[in-house]
């Protein structure tokens, strides 16, 4: 995928290594009501937690891709210290496969940008949240995820809200999907921010043990 470098914001004055994270969020109609309200609240908690870590604000970059009535880049990559959580709305089906492809494309472009500017980077993350099953072709994108994971090019996490097709999620990535307990989005995003902060305090070549998700989800 070609990257239009003049259209991508990138702080070349910041010499810190970067950890890119794409939040890949289901905004289909079934997420409407309480689930989406809790998801929006979780995004605010995620932003607040990142702002408490000075190093994370320099090293973590966040983007948001949603899939519902269409697949959208709601937030292009931005430093954690500049991330303003959007207020999402729900409608449409669940074009998860197309959403995965866009998230992967954005990560490929971001890594290309890092290399072009001589900036080191951690293995990037994709964090998928859904309450349903894909309404489009997902096998090709899933194969793309597994190949990238096998080559250690990314870490892919999937979280199923009540109603999610956990069997399909289990085929998308090598890491087992996590079933969210109730609507514990806030606890989940606090875990995500803590995990990313742990990564940002390491070296890009280090392996990092992540905290258990058992407070908010089960494998």
C-alpha cells in the first residue's frame, strides 16, 4: 500500500521508539444501546490512563478503525498524549474482514513511515472488539493476520462481547480470543493501557509479560 507521507502527521522531533496500536471496533447495529455506551466510556478511561504515563505519551500511538454501516478510519495514528477519544455510534452489519484489512494496511503504512524516518518501533498491536460474526469474507484477512503473527510482525488480540462468534474469532489469530465479562469495557481498557505502558517501558527487542485479563474477561 502506498503511503502519502505529506498527509501523515509524524513528530520527527521525538526520538523515542514507537508502539502503534489499532483499536478495531465493531459499531454494527447490535452494539447499540448499553454496549456502545460502555465502549465509549472505556475509550475515555483508556485515554485518561495513558495520560498518566509520561513515557507512554511519547512512545504509544493510537489509531481507531470501526466496522458497521461501513469501514472507517475514525482516528489516524496520533501520539497517546494527543489522543482524544471519539464518541462512536452504531448501525449496519459487521464487515469485520474489511476492517481487519484496513487495520493491517494502516500498520504497514505506519511501519514504513517509521523506517523512512529512522525511528525504531515495537511489535504493533491490533485490538479487535466485536459482539457478532463477520458479515463479509473474513478468511483471507484472517490468513493475513496469522502470517503476520507467525513472522512476529504484530500482536493481534480479539475480545468477544456477549453474542460474538467466538469460534470465528479463534480462527482469526493465533492468540485465543477473550470473552468479555458483561460490559466490563472500562476494566478492559484500563488493562490495555497498562499493558501498552509496560511495553513502552521495555526495549523494542524485549519480550514483555502482560497482566492477566481475568478481572474483565475469560479465555
